[in-house]
């Protein structure tokens, strides 16, 4: 039940944002794919180590189902509004969403 509620919440957020932004996924070993997602140019990342470090980096939230069968791997790229970004880390929420942390090329 929780999974379906979370999927509905994701759908509502994307609907409020007019489906998110159109993002081009550029996998290293396959054809490009257009997906809709939420792009954050300065996503706040907090390290949970002793120092409690905080940094900001570009990130995209997308739904697994929007990618089809293509996995996302480090060094894959995304294009948003003509700017290129490279994948640094992929965080799956286990409920159908993916947060992709990136750096600008």
C-alpha cells in the first residue's frame, strides 16, 4: 500500500510541475532517451560523518518506469537545457524513484 501511495505522490508532484522538465538521458552504451524529471541545479547533499559536511551539486529525480529497461551507471550523462552533466551517484528509493547526483561538464 505504501508503494502505491508514494507512486501517486510522485505523480502529483510531477503533475503540479507540468510533468517536470524534459531531460535527455545519454547512456554510454545505448541510444539517448528523453524522460521527464525534476532537475535541481544546487541539490543539498549532507554527509552524515562526524564533520557533518554539506555540499551542493546538480541532481535529477526521475521515475524508474520512465527509463524503460535502461540502467543508469556512473559516467552516463544527462542533458538539461543544453547543459551536460555526468552521473556521480545513483540513489534508488526502492519505491520507483531515482535521485541522480551529478557534476557539470
